[in-house]
C-alpha cells in the first residue's frame, strides 16, 4: 500500500519523535495518515521534519551514506540524552516518518517510510509553489536530500500563509559534517525565544556558522561554503 493510496489509512505508519535533552523518544501512529505530519504532538518549541531525498530506494554512494549518517546521528546522539516523556516548550524535536510494523530493533534508516516521506515532500512542494518558491519546490521534489524542515507549529505545512519555515537541503553536505549539523539542531530553546520566530532565526544562524566550516556544504556543487545555497528561511 503506497502512502498516496493510504492517505486516509495510516495503519502501519508512524512518526518517531527525537526531542532534545530531557525528553524521551516517542512513537505516534494514527489511522489518518496526513495527521502524522499535519497534527503532530503539541508542546514542543521547534519541530523539524526529516524527509528522504527523491528516489531514495535507488540511491547509492555518498547520497546513501549521507542519509545513513544523518539517521545514525539522530538515533544515537539525540536519543541518548533523553530521559522523560513530557513535551517541553523549550525543546527542539526531530520527527522521522517510519513504517511502524517493522522491528524496533532495526536501524532507524531501515525503519524510514519512503512512501510517506515522498507524500510529505510532494505536499511541501505544492505549498512552496503556491507561495511562489518554485526553485525551492523543485529542489525538494527532485533533490538527493535529505531535507530538514523546521517550524514553530506542530505541522509540516504552515497553518497560515505567514508562518515561517526553515528548510535545509543537505544534498551537497558531506557525511562527515552531520555530527555538527545535528548538534546545531539538538539544543534546547532559550526561554525568552520559545514560541517566537526568533528561535528559527537563531537556528538558521547556527547553520550559517556551520557552513563556514563545511567546505562541502553546498548544492548542487561541492566545495562552496555559502550557507545561503542550502539554508532557506521562508
């Protein structure tokens, strides 16, 4: 059953939550597939949805290694610091779409739901085109990925036209830089910024600083350090 055909039936699909320090990993399933990414658990300060690149099932080489390393960092670096189950308004959370029926002992990348991720990328691409972000929509729809989409709301898609989103296209990021990348996300939000767009701007600034250290952090070409080529605040 594909995610496109199963949009009204989320059986077998889920969303794994990996919050920053102080929170425990959680699995959420829902009978309505779209609710997994449009109506996530409330209470966190920043939400980052993890999307696979286009054609992930056929990917290989460095593209595959980049996905594998990202999931490994989320699964080991983020989850290792979790202790409680209650959401916190000062916490950042990664959300990973998975096939919930697979063995929980499997590596996170093997749990990833490619078809659900494809559906989420397609919905995001449609929204970006409506907002006039045609080039960015094309990158998300056809890029090697992975992609990280962050917002203040518990939804991949903004609930209104003004809600900001921070999109990171990791298509040109070397796998060796993913530890620092995940670290830039996996930090609690200063209390004074919780629930405010400035928290997204702070995350963007961390990524821009990271790009200065990552000569391979660019897309489509390698060897450029300009974070504006792969970090988009919309």
